C-alpha cells in the first residue's frame, strides 16, 4: 500500500473511532438529526456509535480491512436518511428550523466522498 493510502487509512480509521465515541459522549447532536419516525433513537445512536468504533478499528487490521470498508459503506448508506432529514428540516442543536441552513446541505455530497474513500480500501493494491 502506498504511503499516501496508508496515511489516509489512518485518518479515516481515527475519524470513525472519534465519531463513534462522540455518539456516546454527545448523543444530543445525533438524536436531534434523527428522523422522528425512527423507533428507539437512543438505541440507534448507541448502535451507530459502536459500529463506527468497531469498523474504525477493524479498518486498521489487514485481515478485516475489506469487511470493515464494506461495513463503513453500509453504515454511510444507513445514516443518509438522518443527514437528509437534517438538511431538509434545517435541524440544528435546538431541533428543526434551527440549523445552519446551507451547511446541512453541503454535508450531503460528502457522504458520497466518504463512500468512495471507504470503497478504495475494498480494492486490491496489486
């Protein structure tokens, strides 16, 4: 693996691990952006946070890297509705209508970038 790809692997892994821990220590942010129809938002927040931590760690292990990358892709697809809801309802810290407007919309294309970034680690370097 190239040096750049290795560095970006570590950046990605640490980012997911940190985001996962943030789900656990700052759940209010994530609960606010969950669509209201989802059941058990606290449980879903906990599961997604733990998944981010586990997938970030497994991304660093060559034997589990491809599975972790596919898991990250699945997780990003699964949380897309929350990001869409945050953008369409302009969700901020105080709930719908209190968000940063365009910032919530700008986040959406980054989901695709993060999917491609994870997908990069499902490919053989050879």
